């Protein structure tokens, strides 16, 4: 079993209501009873904005962390109908925030916009899960490395607090598709991201890099054989406490 800290981050996407508290409570209980300390295993659930403060109030002794999935780039309050800023989310109890998810990129979010969002979330001392990844079209044209490099270069600034940024590598073609990268390819890509980040940011410290895309309780055992992966961003499977818990359990089997 690995001795390094691993992250298991649930991305609920557009899912959940007050009744979903049951899922959160089960996950919290599992984490509390788990033998692995907070230093070794971190469970984070990124939920819709409508639920963050409710879950925060209901979970008296929190063993898991809660986060959200996007924010407006503007700091504080402003004339942006329907939007929510990082400071509002922080006040509602978010500790983490997913930014740059491909489902938002596909709605028009650019690397430059994501950079502004990261800056405003960092200002609020939120921890960022910054998503990058290539589309199937880009993969087929051997553009994976150049796409990842561009996403890192254009969305991160050297003066950002990098200790608060976790990268999530999510190949777009693998999200919700039941398709996952080949082990040797994934390993190469994770190593590339760590090295490229060090070059772009001019730092000696490699970032934490998670893998996301169709992670489930079966394929997790394959991912657990790749030591370079620091954890997982789990979409569909995180909407069920059993599936999420089985992923964590099977990782350490
Ligand atoms: P998936 O989603 O696990 O359902 O493929 C991952 C994600 O979008 O973060």
C-alpha cells in the first residue's frame, strides 16, 4: 500500500438535492472510521452551490471536505445575473473549487478566463482543482502534450500560490464514456504534466496531479499501480456513496 497522500475528489456535476445528505453522511462516516489518517487520504466532495451551506451545517464532525464546481471571475459582488463569486462560495462553506472543467470549457470558457477565475478563487484562499485534458480529436492528431502545455501556460501565473493548486488530468474523451487511457500512456502524460508545470512555473516542486474520467471500483485497481497519480476526480460514481466508497476501498486493496 502506498504511503503517500492520495486525493479522492467527487464531482457531483448537476446532481443532488437536500435528500442527498444521506450520501454525504455515509461518506463522512466511512472516512471517519477509516484507518488511514487525513495525512494519507483526503476525501473531497464538490457539490452544487445550492447544497454547500446545507451540507456544511448538517455535518457536525466533518471528516470529508466540501467544495464547489465553478465560479464567476469577478471578485465579491457585481452586476452578473445568475452568477456566484468565489467569495460568496467561500462564505457558504466551500474549501475546494473545481475550475477549468471540460464541460465548462465546451460552453466557451477560455484558458484566459480560467486564469481569472483561479486568481479570484486563490484570493479567497480556496483550494483549486484545475482541470486540463485533450479532446479525442486532439489526441488522434498527437496534440495531447501541446494542448496540456497550452492549458497550463495560459491559465497559471508564476505568482499564484501553487501549494493551493491541484491539477486534474481529464482526457475529454474519457469523461462519462467508460473509456480510459492505456496505462503506459497515462503514466507518460502524468509525468509530462509534472515536468511541464515545473518548467512553465520555474519551480522545483512538482504539482499534485489527479486523474479523472470514468473512474470506477473496477478500474481503480489498475490506476493504483501508477505511483505518479496523486488521486482521482470522480464524476458519475461519486453520486452514489457505495460506488465512491468502493473506489477508495479497492484502491488500497
Ligand atoms: P466521470 O466524470 O467520472 O463521470 O467520467 C469525471 C469528471 O467529469 O470529473
